[in-house]
């Protein structure tokens, strides 16, 4: 596949970068961190969406090397931000199941000097597809390192509620598909409320994804959601954009 060859080349030639989307804490009323989102600056095609290249990277196994690069890059960037601010890094199931994953995290933390509590690892429900024993061990290991763990795209995948009880998540990210209708659809609002209440009872935080307007924000606030992420507050920013935002905030 041409794209696979292009991805290999991109990794070697430094065509990937990370943009960072702010996550805004509704209770503290300030930014609590940023989600790192991979971008591919293709020499001919311009900016290629991760929705297009991540699946190819996963099929080819290249996601392991790309993810290692992203983990190092994100930690290296986050060390420059004021201390409590966290960085959230997306980790695909294939990368997570790769035996070297915990070592990659250890190395990225050591090399950057980032406090492990400032690293949040975002995984999706797809990690549960293949046996939960090793998955649970790895999650505990990452926790023991001091990292936080977020369950991304919650409600769209395969998870059973029992996983929420047995796995050490710090946060549930409420999928955009529920957030879109939270202000005007009683069904979507009920689902969001149920997720927020369940998370609270299990001592987990919640981040609503894809928040685009103030009606959605008001609904999420009244439901007790901990934090929001979306175009309403900010699009993903370049590292320069992050620096500007943090400077304006002081
Ligand atoms: O940035 P946004 O545009 O379009 O991202 C699209 C999808 O790509 C999201 O589902 C996001 O989780 C995923 N994604 C973005 N960056 C990374 C990354 O570094 N690693 C993995 N595995 N997925 C990523
Ligand atoms: O799957 P994941 O949550 O990691 O992906 C985040 C994706 O959502 C990125 O592609 C990001 O650019 C996109 N995104 C972030 N905020 C919004 C938003 O408010 N609206 C829409 N439509 N997409 C968003
Ligand atoms: Mn994510
Ligand atoms: Na998500």
C-alpha cells in the first residue's frame, strides 16, 4: 500500500507533529491539560487527517513506532508547561498490547523528566477485546508508575460495565456522539447523566468531548461533568498556540 510506504518515510523524515487540544476543568474554572493529537504534514497532499492514517498505521503495525515517537514528543512538550498541567496521549490497542509498551512509557518519563502524574494515557474500549488478564496487569503497572488512565470514546465500543468496576480508570471521556445532542435530546441527556453519576460513584472524573456550543456546556455543567474539551473552548493548537494561550492565561 502506498500510504504504508509514505507513513514509514514520514516517521523517518519528521513529517509528524502533535497538536494539543485544551481540556477545561469546569470546577476549577481553568485549563487542566491538553490532549496530544497526531498530525501528518504530507509533502504533496498537505495535512492528512489521523482518521485516515491511524487505521493504516494500525493494520501495518507502524502504529507501534509512531506511538513511541508520540509518547516521547508529548512528554518532552509537557515538561515546558506549568506544573499541574497534564498531557493526554492516545494509545491504540495494538500499541497497548505490544510487549514493550510499559518500557516506552518509563523511558519517555525518564528522558523528559515529566512527573508521571502529569501523563494521562488514553485507551479505548477495544483493549478489552482480547483477554482482560494481561490488560488489567498492564493498567495496574502504569498506575504504579504514577500515570493516569482515561477511557476514551466511552459508550461507543464493547465495554461491559463490569470493566469499569475492575479496572483502575481515573477518567471516562464521554464520546462526542452523546455530547452533540445533550442539550436537546432527553435520551442523550439521560445517558450523559448516567455516565457522570456512575463515574462519580466509582471515583472517576469525566471529560465531555466535542463540546461546540454554550447550550451543551450549560447542560454538561448542570449534570456535574468534571471537564470539557471541544471547539467551543478551543480547537487543537500548535505548540506555539499552546504557548500563547498559557501566556494569556497568567
Ligand atoms: O485529531 P482528530 O482529528 O482528528 O483525531 C482523529 C482520531 O485520531 C481520534 O480518534 C484520535 O483519538 C486519533 N488520534 C489522534 N492522535 C493519535 C495518536 O497519537 N495515537 C493514536 N493511536 N490515535 C490518535
Ligand atoms: O477519538 P479522540 O477523542 O481521541 O479524537 C478527538 C478528535 O475530536 C480529534 O479529531 C479532534 O480534532 C476532534 N474534535 C475535538 N473537538 C471537537 C469538536 O468540538 N467538534 C468536533 N466535531 N470534533 C472535535
Ligand atoms: Mn482521545
Ligand atoms: Na475520544
